[in-house]
């Protein structure tokens, strides 16, 4: 059975992905501040490391204002052997 890469994401990784989904150009220092406000203390360098690891296990595709284009938002995980 193939392991789902999203299964290896912890709470901090999931928070980072949600923050980046809102604003993918947000500086790491701002992401670190938002994480701290949510109870996760992490430096901007720690955020940078986590984001680089996330890019190794995920693919991010963003569509701004999907409802304006008649799109529904769906989260999907695809594994290829």
C-alpha cells in the first residue's frame, strides 16, 4: 500500500499550507508570527525549512477567486508508483 504524503504532515505543516493558500507570497517572518499567534513558536528560518520540505512532498496549485470563475475547490491527493 502506498503511503499518502499528506499523512506525514503534522499540525504545523497543515497551518503553514493554510497560510500559504491565503497568500503564497507571504514572507517567512510573517508566517512565523501567525504560527506563534496560533500557539506554534517557530523562527522564520524554521518556516523556510518546513516550506522547502513541503515542496518535496506536495504540489501546490492555486486559483485566485475560484468562485468567480465557476470553480469548486477540491482537495485531492494523488500517489504514483
